[in-house]
């Protein structure tokens, strides 16, 4: 079972969220803590809800930067693999620091556009009340 989980750890006075993100695929999983504004999540959710029907072939959420001067880096990118609908969620996570805190992950979670459309709708619904964690699951439905 594939899944995406968001949990708010705390909210800053300017509405910025400290967010725990967990992504699991059939063979890999990662946990990453990051900082995002609700507006950034809203844009990602809208892109997912319309994926790929709005003409764009990908939707992405990014926090931090690949530049090691930044604290951490997280990228969630959903993209179309084939015109028949096979899609994937690319997960790239870098937690910087000294061992044992340092961690890196880069993997893909398969899905279909309707799976990612459902993820977008769930994120939008969750943003109205983030007091409970959000967990969305989907089958690994293509070979």
C-alpha cells in the first residue's frame, strides 16, 4: 500500500506550519520534518486535483533547497510516465547535519492520475482543520 501522511507539529504566529511528512511506497519509506505555509500546500493540492488534465504533466511541492547552505530539502513531484495514465510520485529528501541525524532518500511511488487527484482533494479538505494528521493511501495499481 502506498501512502502520504501530513501531520502539523506546530504553527507559527505567521501561519507557517512545522510539518511532518511521511511517504511510503511498496518498497521504500521516508520521514521528513519541514516548514511550509498553508498557501504552498493549497497550490500543490490544486495542481494534484487537476493533474494531468490542465495540460501540465507534473505537480510539485518543494521546501528548502539542494544548496547545502540551506537547512534541509524536500521535494514531492507527481509526474506522468505514459499517456495511458501511469504516473509516479518522486520523493527526494535530504536532512542535513552530522551523523546520526543526516539522512537522504530518493525514490518513486507508483500511482494513477485518479490516485493523485484524490490526494489533492484530501489535502484541500485537511487544510480546513489540520488538528488531526492526514493520511491518504492508494494501491500500487499498475505493472
